[in-house]
C-alpha cells in the first residue's frame, strides 16, 4: 500500500517553524490499528487522516 503523506508546519509563516503535523488523505478509512502504526512511523503525535465524503471532509 502506498499513501501520500504530507508534513506541514502548522501555525507558522515560514518553513521549519511552528508545530509539525502529518496529514494523510485517504479514499476510505483504514483499520484503527493501521492508522496508529502510520502515526507512530512518522513519529509525530499530531497526525491527521481525512476522507472526502460527498461535499464534506471527515477527519480523525
């Protein structure tokens, strides 16, 4: 399985400032344990997963 994973600097105006976070867009929800392992692999507790459902986005 390959996923696009984006690391962003939240609350920052410049690169390498602010709070790092990982954002993972998904087509459908993964198993909770797998999402936890992905977050641990990235070594950031601030990891967000989202799924687009219709015109809305759901985040976990």
